[in-house]
C-alpha cells in the first residue's frame, strides 16, 4: 500500500527516513523500539499539555508486535525536548496521499 503514497516514493523516502534515524538515537538510549518511542511521545504530549492521557491504540500484524507495543514506556522531559528539536528541524518530503486519495483531503 505504501508504494502508492508520495512520501514513500524513491525521491522522498531517503529524506523521510532521516527522521527515523534521528529518533532511533532516543530509542537506543532508552533501550526501546522506534514504535515504543512514538507511542510514548503521544502519551507524553498529553501529559506535557495538562490534558487527560491520550492512549494510542496501534494496529499490529503479529502477536509479538502487540506485546511489544503494550509495554509502557515513559520518556523523560529531556527525551521530549530532544524530540521537539528533531521535529522542528525536519521537513516531511512528499504529500501524505496522492492521486484519488488527495481529492478527499481538506473537505
């Protein structure tokens, strides 16, 4: 499915993978996976903003991924600040959807 999305086309993919590589540093530092960092970041954003905790419900294709993603990982404020810096410097390349899918965006 992803091969149809502009962000995953060869001219964009290498550039967009730089985000994963940057976040991977935080994942390794915490001895967790990229997916666990992403899920912890979502929960951390609600905590940071004084909102009720957001509980992400990721889709998984295997039991192993369900178990991996169910681990409760908490990022430090330093980790959250590092992610802020990474995200502020990163520009996503390519549209989210292309072709017919793009026609349904923005109303």
